[in-house]
């Protein structure tokens, strides 16, 4: 693929979408209160980011505390999911008894839609930080667990046998053969889980927490501010993409990722 | 004295005898080939000798001492690719040496020497994905030889290679053996390969173990066009057919 195609192709769809949006607003096909123009959203975005001092609203410059609150919830929920899911998944992938013990229950729980947990989580944890973090952890656990299990189970027996013959103990085979082999699959699961975390972050924050990007979106809806609502969505998308990029950079440094 | 002695080694799976009680002796520095139809227990015997399968009964003595479980003194080279895909060729070759705790300088020196011997010095930093099938098998061979095993077990290591590469690998194996005096036990179902490489060929039959042995009556190196090699092939084919018929 040519250099221009490689670098321009990712921008093509967003630009087309933006062009269509500007066209619809320019031709006044949809009322402004329902779909504000891209320029008005851009103006609101700069104000929300604190870069536009001419527009003074209650939410001006609030992006940073909102983003910090949301990222804090994502980080806690994601860690709460990944820390048990990785070892449990790897164990289930390598030990038949662990797989038989865990798989039926986890497959059942996985089948429950995330939204179904919301009333129970609110009942148990109330509205706020703990409920949001619990929802994120519930959503992020399964992709990590199943990818770790599938990765660990897919190690060819000839590879582990070679490790043993080359003088590795069983523990060292796990660390130096199984883990690097499973790493690309595990990394894919970790990335999917991060995406889920952002999705459930918004769900959790929509329930009435005082800060965060989801809460800002909910406020905007209540006040009929479609421009701020779209800003919130754009910010979550950008933040999610940035976090995925950082995670990918970190994961690429782990053994087994480059092959 | 034999390097390896097996006495009454046997193995069954799900009540079906895969390897009946089998005796085998390997002299130090010898290259022995096990030949037989598919499912006759060749690979099972190799895995038992490598310690990757527990035998149902019988003894395996290496240098007169019983041995069990896998270890670097009996290395098995598989038919499939077993290079670690996330490690470079040099790291793969030095993998066992690192596990054995060899100092880095000595490890580097031994890896470089082996890569040179198998013709992969220029590919030391390449990942296995950048190598051809033949190159990968050469790297795996170098990795096995790096630990200087007492016995090298080869399970149809060249079966997946094209005829030209297979011929080159066979020559390489003979060269390495001539240089190091490495004892080798190779499983094959290729009569040509057996006659070309082996000091001794053992014929295995399904459910009956080793039914015949044959020593090709010509010295190494054996030129493919040597008429004595053609005669040896004919003899071995006949033995193989007799063995299958029972």
C-alpha cells in the first residue's frame, strides 16, 4: 500500500461523516436544537476544554476534571477485572480441572447482558463510584478471562515438551513458553475489555454520579444541549482511542508480542 | 558398552497395545533409523525414550543409569516447527544454554559456532517467521545440538521439506555427526532416507515391535547413484513388506 493511502485512509470515514453532517446542517434538513452544526459543536468543545474563554457556561473548562474522574473509574474497574481474569484464564487454559470448575458458571454469567446488572449493582452499591467501577469490572472481566484461557490452551504440546527437554521446570515452561505464546490473544482480550470498560463507564455514570464524561452527557440531555452532548461523545471516543493506543504500546513491550 | 539400552519397554493407550515389549541398544556415535508403516509405534518409542511419555513397563538405561522424564541429555527434534516464534534464531539456539545457566559469553560463542555449522550465521537476529521451513529445521537442529545431548532423537524431522532441502538436511546431519560423534536415533518412513543415513535400520511392525534389523553394507558417505545403495533400498523394501505382511 502506498504511503498516502496508509496515512489518509483512516481519516476518510470521519471526513465523509463530517461532510455529511455539515451538509445536513447547511441545508437545514434537521432543526439546530436536534443536530447542531459541526462548527457550533467545535465551539462548545473548545469551551469545554477550557480553550475558549468567550463562551462562559457552568461546564466551561470542565473536561479535565470530568476526564480525570472517568479515567479513574475506568482504571479501577479495568484493574479489578484484569487482575483476577488473567491468572484464572491462564489456569483454566492449562488445567482441565480448573476449566471444568470455572467454565460452566462463567459462561452462564457472561450470557447475562450488562444492562441487566445495573439495577442489582445500584441496589447493592448505590449510585456513584463503586457502582460504576463494579459495572466496568463485570464487563471487562470476561474478554480478558476467555482470551487468556484460549491463548493458554492453544500452546502446541510440542512447544511445551521442547521447553521441558531444554531443561525448564514446569513453572519456567509456564513463564517462558506458555505466557509468551498466549500473549497476542491475551492482548487482544485486554484491548476488547478496555473498549467495554468505556462503554460501561458511560452506563454507570448515566445513573446520576456528579462528575465524569457520562454524567456530563446526561446533564446535557436534561438541559437539551445537543452540542455539549455530542462533545461528550467525541471526548469519550478520543479518550478511548488514546487509552487503547497507550495500552497497545505497553503490550508491545511484553515478551511474545513481536513474532 | 551401549549408550542406550531399552529392555521390555512397552506402552498401551486405552487398552490397545501401541508398543509391545521392545528391546533396543544404541552404540555411542551410531546413527540408527526406525522405519515402519504409520501407527506401528515409532513415534511412541521415541517419546518414551525422550521421557515425554511414561512407559507402562520396561527400563530405559542411559550410560547404564535408569532415566525418566524429559531432560537435556535426550533431546527430541519434532517434525513440526518448534522454534519459539517470539525469539530470534540466536535466542532460540541459546534457549537451553540459558536455562542451563551457561555464562553469556560462552553461550554467545557456542551459538555462533552452531549457527555457522548449520549455515544460519547471517540469520542470527531474524525471527523464525522470516525463515524457510528448511532453515527453521536447521535452527531447531542447532538448538538441540547446543546442549550436547547424549542422544538426539529425530521424529521424521525432514518429512515436511521439499526433496532438495531434505537432501541438504540429510547431508548436514551426516556432517554434524561426523564432526561431533553425536548418537542419533531417527524415525522415518522413507526407505531412501534410511539407507542413506543409517548405520543400522530397525523395522517396526504394528503391535509386534522391532521385527527385523538391517545394516546397509556400504560406508559413509553414500552417493545417491551408488549401485550398492540401490541394492540396499531393494533389500530394505523387501524386509519392510515382509514385516507388514507378518
